[in-house]
C-alpha cells in the first residue's frame, strides 16, 4: 500500500486522504486507520467519521479525546460541508436535485430507499455527461451507511465499479470524498483533493468537473432535515 497523503496537520486534528479499495477498519488485514497509526506512532489518532472500502478521499482524525468529542458533536449537528465525486456508466432518471427517503436493510448486505421509516437520508446532486459516462457532484446532508451508493442506484445510475449495487466491474469503485469544510476555534478550514486513482478520473474529466462543478457557484436546493434524524455526516 502506498504512503499516506497528508493534507494538513493541526494540534487538534489531521486531514488525510484514504485510497480506494482499503478498508477503514482492520477487516482483511491492517485497515487504513491502523496503518495511519503505524505510520505515525508518535501521534494518537481518533477517527471521527469513516469511508467505505471502495471510497477514496478526505478524512478527518482528531489528535486527542477532547477534540474527538467536539468533532463528534459537530458532525451530529451537521456542521461539516462534504462534497463527493462519483461516476456512473448509466444515464440517471434525473440529472440534478435532491434524493430523500428512509434507508432500510435489503438483501445481501444492501440497503434501499423507502418512503416509510425513521432512518432518513438526504443526498443532493448535480451531474454532467462526459465520454459516455455521467459524473456526479454530491452533497450528503445526512451520513447513513451506503447513502450515496443507494441514492445513485435509486436513480438507475449505480456507481461504476460498485458491484454490490449493480455498478459493474471497473478498475475501482468510483466514489471519492472530494472536499471537507468546517469551522474550528473560530477559524474556517476547507480542503479539496482530486482522486489520484482510476482511469475515469483522468485529467480531461478533472477539467470537465472544474468547469461544471468547482468554478461556478452552484445553487444547492434548500432542504430541512427532520429534527429526529440527527445522524452525523
């Protein structure tokens, strides 16, 4: 496994990039969290969120218990802004907007969106077509298990390489945590990281995403999350 990319080091937290295809916990060998600890044994890390094995991208680790508790409260109160990139080989039922519903367990470890239930998930998106694929820029307002993967599957556009949700085989699962923004001790922080792995995340694709997603001021739809749904991002 390659060296760990460090985006930022602070006395209270580190911002790092997890590769695609690596478990966060030690499910099949040393997971990403343990590998980070092994790489920097002089530092103690407290994970405050996680990413699926197939998902690459930005992660935040607290460096002491007090920061971990405060970050946990901030996640629960939706005080983090996260953006994801995803790629599908299928045309979605709608190209932008909000996908909301209750997440319910399905078969073979999958989840599905339903109209009834308390496990409420909200995902917002914009998309653009490029080289016979559909590129998505996503804003999750909640943080449920497999939330983005299920949202795109519900649109008929499962994530390329996400075999669990019928996305087909590919050189990787094409979901990436692109950006993370928050305020800490009255200072604003914002981090971005373009995915380094994956043929579909080419330089040409990056240029398209910069033009359609990153440079314009996107107007995200307004949506109020019911108060009983207070899961962290």
